C-alpha cells in the first residue's frame, strides 16, 4: 500500500478534475487536505473516503 502524500496536481489527476476545482473543493466542500507551509498535501485514502461519503456530490467537476 502506497502511503505517500499527494500534491494538488497529483490529486487532481487522480480524481480527473482540474487543480482549480481542488482548491474550490477545499474551501467550499471541506475536501480533506493538509497544508504544510504553502503547499497542500492529500492522503489518497482520506480523499477516497470523502468522495464515497458524498463530499464531492453536487459539485460541478471541470473534466476538460
């Protein structure tokens, strides 16, 4: 099991969304992330649980 922290770009790619959507979901939908200095880092497991729990429900993902 991979346990490393993902960057904004990596989590956006993983979810198939734009990086701007990641920042929007952090502020508007309480997407789980950890700010380390100026950088946001994400645990795949925490984000997966958040998505499965409906955290991204109703959000308009920018897929293109």
